[in-house]
C-alpha cells in the first residue's frame, strides 16, 4: 500500500473576511519497508553539517530498506574517523561542510587502500555538470543533487549496496580459490607450488638482509609397504598425521608443504642450520611415536601425547581370524598388530658457498635426506656433515 507525504499551506481571507493563514502538514513515508536479503546488517554513513538533513536521509533509508543501520557525522573528519573504526558499506556525503569538506574527505579516504571498495555518493546543491565530474574524478561512485528525491535515493543506494555485496562475494570466492590452489587437498598443508613461491621470496630476503634460511626435507620410511600392507586409506591417514606433526611445531612465518608423494618440505626463515637440525629431531621423535594399531575390529591411529584419530569402526566378515578381511576390501595380515611410522630428514641452510638459488638449497637438503635413508633411515642428516645429527 502506498503512503504519502503531503504539505499544504493556504493564505488569504478567512471566513469572516479577515486576513488569515492556514497550514496543513500531513506526513507519511512514501515507500513501505521492503525485505532485501542482501542488505541485512549493512551500514550507511551519512555525512552532512545539517542535523535536519542527516535525520531526514536516515529516516528515508531505515524506512525504505530493511536491515539498514545508519551512522551520522557532521563533517568529513568525523566521518573519516568512523570509516576507519567501523564497518561501513556506503557513504552519503555532502560537499560544503566545516572542518573537512566532501572533496577533502574523498582525498583523505584515498590514502587508505583498505577503504577503496567503500562507495561514496556525493550530495550537492550545485546542478552544474562540472561539479559532478569533479566529484567523480575525486573518487566518488555517484552524485545526487539536493534536495534528494526519496525514490531516487533509495534506487541509487540499492544499486551500490548490491554492487558492494557482489564485490565482497567475489573477493571471498577468489580467496577460497587461492587457498585451494596453494593447499594440498589430502594433507591440508601447503603444496609444492606454493612452497617454491614462498621459498623464492624468503631466499631473496635472506640474501638482502643477511639472515639465515633453512630447509628440511622429510621422507616417510617404507611408505610403499604401508600402502601395500594396509591399503591407501590408511596410507592417506598416515600422510595427514605426519603433516599435522610437522605443522604443529612451526612458528609464525614458517611453512610446511607436501612436496610430492610421501615427501615433505619445511621452510624455516631466520633459522640457523643448528636450529633446523633441532626442529628435525623434535619432529623425528614425534613421528617415531606414531603407531597404527589393529585393535579388535576397529582401526585407530595414535600419537604418544597427542589426540587420537579414530576412524569409524568397520565390520569384519565371518571368516577365520587367521586371515581376516575388512568388508571394504583391505587385507590385514594376521601377524601384524602394530605399525611403526618413522621418517628420514635432510637439512640444508643458507648462507652457504654452494647455495645461490632455491634449487641449490633444495638439492643440498635432498642430498642430506638421501644420506639419511642410506644410513638406515629414521635419522637426521645435515648438509655437509659426515654422520647423523644427534
């Protein structure tokens, strides 16, 4: 149902022939409230030195749009302080104001890249096209001439709020895609491509700032046998728990990645070779405590001192227990009750006379890893060191 805002004033002779003036002022909002799902909890900042104008515009918005919250400011400086401290989705800004006018407000807002996506609609009494062009060139998203017609104001606000919602959703989707492109789907840690990109940046920084940088290469021992004896589902769980173990010992700025197959890489900025060796030893000790048990009719993985990873129990067919067969097809030898998980580690660090690129750094760490595996596995070798690190 449409409602109306009507103001009538009559001046002239009254019924008895005398001078008189009669005013009739009947106010109602022109537009009923509409439910706009995309506008829920969105905030609009109204900037005008006139309190009456601020209240008038705020009333139009709150009555015409559902879920809208309004903030108000009497000048550009107060508006900017609100903009940097509160979540604002749209700004309606007058031009002529004390302290800081509309154009100076736009210039101040432009100094903050994080506010670039907040649209500003300039409200001006000047009808010249040159004034609107000036506002648009200064960074305004739109211009409206005062006095503002309620229907036009609501239409413009809807358009800009929807556009901002679409932009926010697009950024969120892009961030999700970037995360997926940088993450190994199985272990949920960084993948090889992302690791190499970060390593390039960190090596350049280490060279410029003359700070150390270390890499630890990790390879799960006898992983093929784990897959052969227990199946790839159990092998995948082992990969995930190894990744969690490496990730759990990292500090801010350090990164662990699945480098390929059962091999992992860890990048340790600002870490000397001795510090990287200590990190590797801690991880080796934790992984050495990793066990996979065949307990009754359920499979479980446990790490000493850590949380239990318990898959859903699986049924066993009514067969001889000398050769049990899990119903989803994994053959478990009857004589195997516990699987021990270990890994070998190779450590290399920058600066070093033989390391100039990321490939050099990884090659040195990989060479140390090869020596660890050749020396019996379940140990840590440092690049250039004759024996296993203690």
